[in-house]
């Protein structure tokens, strides 16, 4: 008789554990779904059709800042950004970190 009560306690504990894990997974799924919906429907604040991305600018070496300044002088150009990585399909991360202009990597 005592052996059966130990087994039911373990069984109850396992059921509560499984129920808790199920709730955590459902809540996590809902949170991720809402975040993905937010990312996919959020207005970016710029027109993607008006963005130009140039590849292999790393070949300019130290002249990249001069290149950036020359691009800014063009009429109709509002902003210029330099990055070693574009977070889009078909590109690879080269291990460079993003550093704000004027800041040093520590």
C-alpha cells in the first residue's frame, strides 16, 4: 500500500512538471509570434526603394571615410552608413563588430 502511494506522488509530480513545461512552451511561442509579427510589420522609417548598398567597399581601405564624405556631397543623399556586414540573405558575417563613427573599440 505504501508502495502505491509513492508511485502516485511521483506520477503527480511528473504531470505537474509536464503541464508547467507545456505552459512555458505555449507562452514562449506566443511571445515569439508577436515579436516576429512586430518585426515584419513595423515601419522602418525609410523607403527601402531609396537605399543603395555597395558591396566590397572594404577594398578602399583607409579611403572609405573619404568615399563616405564624397557620397554625402551628392544632391539628394541624406545619410551614409558604412558596415562590414549586411543582415540580409546571401551575406556572411566577417567577424567585424559595428562601431559608431568617432568611437573606439575597447
